């Protein structure tokens, strides 16, 4: 009975989050530019986070599926091919020259190629992606657990967040970024994926690597990750709210 109740609560939270996302998207441009709407979102973020953590353990695993459950179509949301000359040159070369930079508040900064990442212990998982636009899809992902990378560079005691800097700019030349706290960074299902459905990650889905943080909504799953920066706070980064969409008024914590 308890497990059924927890599942029902989780589904309720997912539905509520998706409904809220649809409301935002319906008038997101005008609302995010208003004085009052971002304040309303900000005031409810802490309540959302506390409620979610009361209902589910931070160590709880997202549901994993079987190969038979894979979706025939997995939509490529957001940017599908970054208009970035450096990125385009790397893509044309099969990302042979790409390297993931990991730095910030660390003892041992690292620069890792795709070959380097593939040589590290990998995790494979079949999970469902829940988008605030109202759709869901299931895919198989393979990549390096983020916690392994954080451990590799040995964070300084003051480090609290991992910030993901991406290759895709918007029309104002602002680059996409996203962030997680260390609790989600060390979750075993949080990975930097370099494969999707047993093939190299396609450009439309974030090649060469994308973030998969399976217990949060889709806009947290940053694509085209170029650099991971460990920081004490993200107030001085971009809009200072922890992510590209968060700077537009979305909640920083998008747990489901």
C-alpha cells in the first residue's frame, strides 16, 4: 500500500509540474519579462523542493525500463544543431578534437577526450524523459557517472555545485548552462551520456555528451556539454539563477 501511495504522489507531482510547464510555455515570453511572475516562481521553488524530498528519498532511483519499452520516436527538443563555428568544426571531425574540461574549485583539473571517457567505468540505463512541454519518451543511455568525474578531480571543501557549460548559443549569443547540487551530482543515475540506443549520441540529442539527471525534468538535461565547473555558488554565472531556463523564470530544482 505504501509503495502504491508513493507512486501515486510521484505521478501527481509529475503531472503538476508538466501542467505548470505548459502554462509557462503558453505565455513564457511575456510572463518571464514581467516583474511579478519570476518572483512567484521563486517563492514556490523552496516549497516544491521540500515537498518532493519529503515524498521520495534523495537516494531513490528513477524507474528503469526494458529494451521492449523503448520509444519508437524520441523527440529532439531545444537546439538541434548549435550555430557555433567551433562546435561545427568538431562535429565535422567526429569530435576527435573535443575534450571535456573539468575545473573550478578542484585540486586536479582534467581535460578528457571521448576516448578517455569511454575508458572510464560506464553506466547503462533505460529511463523515461519527462518534458515540461507535456511529452515523455523512453531511451537507452550509456555514459560516465558524474560522481566518478567529480571524485576524479577532487573537489575543494567549498565546492557545492556542478555547472555545465554548453556549446549552443541563443539568438542573443548567450550560451546554455545548467547546474546541479552535489546530492544529484553523486546520484548513481546522473551520467554524462555519450551513447543513445546503442549508438553514438546524435547531434540533435546533444553530441558528443549530454547530461542525464533522471530524477529531474527534461530542461535540466543539458545538451552539448563542453565544460564542467565546480563552484561554491552560481550567482556570478550568467543570470545567476543556476541555469539558462532558470534565468527565464523556471525553477532551479525540477525533481519528479
